C-alpha cells in the first residue's frame, strides 16, 4: 500500500517539477536583458518604498482585479503573454468577452506580445493606485514583440489604466 502512495507522490512531484522548469529554467536570455533588469530594479524599488500597498493582498484577488479592468470596453483588445521576471512565472491573457489570466504552457515566440512586469504592479494599475504613465516612467513595465502589437497594447493600457476610467 505504501508503495502506491510513494508512486503517486513521485509522479505528482515530477509533473510539478517539469511545469516549474518551463517557467524557471528556460528563457533566461529574456530575463538577463537590460530592459528586463530595469523593470526588476524599478519593481524592487517600488516595493521597498511601499508604493503599491498591496503586498499582503492574495494573488487571486490581484488576478481578479486585473481581469475586471482588462474587461473594460475597448475596441482593440489583444491576447498577450505575461512574464513576471522576479517570480519567473509565465501566464497568458486571453482577451475574450471576459478576459482571463491563465498559465502559459509554452514559452512565447518572438512574434508573440509579451508584457514584462509583476502581478502586484498590474493590480496597482487595475485598482487605480498607479497610472499607466507612472508605471512607464518608473520602469515598472515593458513590452516585447512586434512593433504594431506593442503600439496597440500601449494605447489600450493607456486607456484602461488612466486615472479617469
């Protein structure tokens, strides 16, 4: 009987380890770039200054805030990948009628739109504690991907993360 439990535990832990390898061990080249390192420094500085005031907020509440804000009416919503460089976690945002933040099962390609920031920054944007211009000026966010897609998502985020929305 204990052999069965051991086997189940071994299989479960192996799959978790493989899933984390996608997020943690690969694509280190992106994390090591200057633009990503600037974002990491900006986020660390903002957290140290307690600028965000959401460190104790549970992640699922942050996710809920972000999904609600991304659902605001806008004609040209885009799907994009999210890299949290400090957490070393990839997610994807599917901007259907009701946007969803889900786990990304494969690394984004050069043609994919990639937002680089942390979930607490997106929560601060979604809850109005931070505006899009502030996040950009403090180097808390950056994008990678085709120029046209980056331009489109910049317009979208400027609209939905504006203090007057």
